[in-house]
């Protein structure tokens, strides 16, 4: 049964036999759930989102719009309040398809990108954002690792798994842990460069200052035999390292990384000074290939990951708003270490020469030296800064107390500032 006939059927029957239907429905659901050992909707959601009909859900294409329609219907069925700009949808345009990292948000453009947004409003003062991107690579894209001709990239793990997880959590959180509101966002444009989450944090439909923390699920459908769940971004709030060691789910062993910058949508929230975690069951041979299919999803594993995330939310239910902390990205790799920082937030999406500053921490070295948001750092001391990587590598060359000349581009001007590391 497809979704439309299914809903029509339910409506007709509901009018006639509502009380009976409800009792039967819940019995059927429960016994099926018991038999499977997990929420059967996880399967239904992933099967549809990763079906050939959606042609790999490429941003701006028909399959992406079908996926958005499906997610908004599911949100409606779950009773979520529409929090887009047009019901559940938040549309925006991006200019240049072939140069995603140089993309600018413009009024008229080539691609319409659509976030899908719904909320559980508990009348609380803080809101937790739970997100997952629903777009993928379509038929063929520069991000594909597939070499032999055109094929649909179904993206079952990446990231139909995260979307199904988000919808499951929306069901589970209804009427539960009510000291926060819950905002669920299906992001698009992630594969092209975090477009959806970047746009949302710059055009939020809730007060971002009231956002407590953000949980991002990107690729959570392939829990391996060892049960390794990777949680990235535990350095984005001191609270994570307090809470995470206390959470136990049978069969799951957690590996954490500190950094708030990563290749998924939590990055946009981290850069907005919101504590953010990324849940991830790890890389595999089908990553960004047409073979990332539904039949390889580990549903029992997915269910365990969701149980884990639900426990995180539960543990934080009675907490005050979490404090945000800046992370040293190098920690994420566990290789580099540096003793100094400029105290700036790099623009992760900038791909020009140098390191563009997206935010300045007050009273830190860059701020004290008069460096401004929007400046592009092109030289530190005698060394050229080519991009983020080289910026981070260079930081390891300096020590607290060192004084160096930092060269920045501000518009067309090149300015030199003396920075003292603390
Ligand atoms: Zn992804």
C-alpha cells in the first residue's frame, strides 16, 4: 500500500469505527513491534526514502520534493506543529549548483532547497533541536565514489536512517520529557555543503537563543557487530562528558570525539554557539555508492542507537540550558595538539584562499588585536594560511606568550595586526 491509499483507508475507517480502530491499531502495531523487536515504521520510512522512486533524493530534484512531502505527512500524522515558513516547509534558493561551497543564498536562484520542520511544543522555555538530512546524491554527483556510469544512489544509511530515526524520536518524545520543546528538522542540501542547516541557523523559525542543544543523526543504520556508536562533538559542552559515560544501552559501545566541526549539519549549530552532537555508526564500503541500500540496514542496531539517544534526552530533561564551549578541532583527529588559539570561529563553508572568520570570541587574542568577523586570515607570522587545514597546522607552531603578526584580508584591504597568544 502506498502512503496515500493507506491514509485514505485510515480516514474512511476512522470515521466509521474510530474507537475500535484505535484499539486494533495499537494491538497490531505492538504485536508487530514485538515480533520485529523494533518500531516497524523505521523499516517503512527507510524503504520508501531509499526506494528508486525517489531517485536518490538529490537537492532541488523531484525525488527530494517527494521525500519532503513524505516527511511532512509523517510529521503531521505524528501531531507535530508545522514550524517552517510555509507549513512544514522552509524553502530557499541557492544560486550555483556546480559550485556548492561558493553558494550564496539569493532571492532568485537555480535550485530551491527545502527544509522540513515540525515541533512538539511543551510550553517550555528551552528547545532541543533534533535533525537529520534527507537529501542524498541522486543519480550522479561529484560526491559519489561510484565509478561506472549513472546509477541511483539510494542513500539508505546516508541518510534515510537518520530521518527514520528522527521520526521515531518524535513519536517517542510526544508526552515525554516535557521540560523542553522539541524541534525536528529534516535538512536538505547537506551533501552539497550543509546548505539546509546553514540556512536554518541564519534564518531560524524559533529563537536560537532558546535552543538548548542540537542532536544530529547522520548515518546511524549500520551498527557493526561490536556495537560501536560514534558520538562526535562531546567537547561542545562540558555537560556531554558528564552525561554520556552514565548512559548504558546493552550492545552499544561508545567512541567519542571532541570537535564541533564535522562533515554534517551539527556543525552549523556548533558555529552558532549551540552544543551539538553527531551520532554515527561508522564508515562502510557502500558509503556514497549506489549500493548504500535498504537491505543492508541493521534495524536492531538502529533501534539500539535510538534508545541511546532517547536516554541522552531523558538524562538532560531536568537540566538548565547547556553551556556551549569552543572545541579544538584537532582533538577530533587525535593527532594534532596546540596550546594556543586565536579565539575565533572559522567559517567552515569558506573555500577561498585563507581562513575566513565567522565569529570572534570576546577578550581572546584575535579580539584583543582588533581582528573582526568576516576577516580572512591569510598569513600567521611568516607562514601562509591556505585554508582551514593549514590554519590548524600552523597553530601548533606557536606557544602561549608568543607575539606574531597576523595578516588578514578585510574586503579589498590587506591589514596586519599584532596578536599575542595567551
Ligand atoms: Zn550524510
